[in-house]
C-alpha cells in the first residue's frame, strides 16, 4: 500500500480505493472517465455540490482489478416497507455492535466510510491502521474515540477480497 493524498475535496473515496488497490488515484479517475467535479447540487456548498463518486463506480473499478468489495454496516437495520419502523438486525447493545465492527476493521483491508467535518468521508483501512487521504495525511489506529478526535464518524466498512 502506497499512501496517497486526494487530488481535490470530493475525491476521498476514490483515493481510499486507490490506496487499497495500490494504483495511483489519477489512473483510477482516468479509467472511470470522469473526475467527480461536475456540480449537480448548485445550492449546496463545495464539495457537497459535486457529483463525486458513487459506491457502485468504486465496486466496478475494484472488480476490474480482481477485487470484491463486501459492505459491513456498523449498525445494520431492517426497515419497514413504508420506512416508518427501523429494527436492528441483532438484539445487541451499542457496545456489542461496536466490538463486532472493530474486530472486522482490525482483521481486514479496504475502505472505511462515514461522516466527516462537512460531508461524507472515506479513509483507507489496513488491518486497523487508518490512512486519511486528506492533505493533512493523518495516519492513526482505529478506535471510535480516535476517529471522533479526527472529526470522522464511521458507519460502513468495505472489506476487499482478491479473486482470481
């Protein structure tokens, strides 16, 4: 894994993918054929107004490079058809959910996503060491406390598996 810094404010997810795959981020942007810069929500501030990169685009890029991405939710829920009721998948405490999630983060490599200072954010995970693609270049061990100290609130982990 080679540490990379995102080329602009809306490219954290594709940069985290680039670190996971070991490919320069600008090569993945070229392969995708867009840089995520198109303004599609003009009433929102930058970078929230930008198109960015959808998880399905990242999944297809990973697939082309022979990796499967499996999503692991911090708090998986079952939603009623009318969206009126949300029910947890397992009858566990918040701490039990966090322990399960932490164990998987520490045993895997991929992308950790959640909410950042101003919008959605993603970092590269390598067996519980997080590499933030922001210009600050922060590297820190995974814990919910350390993430929150960075202004990052994780909610989903994408675990990568190489296939042949």
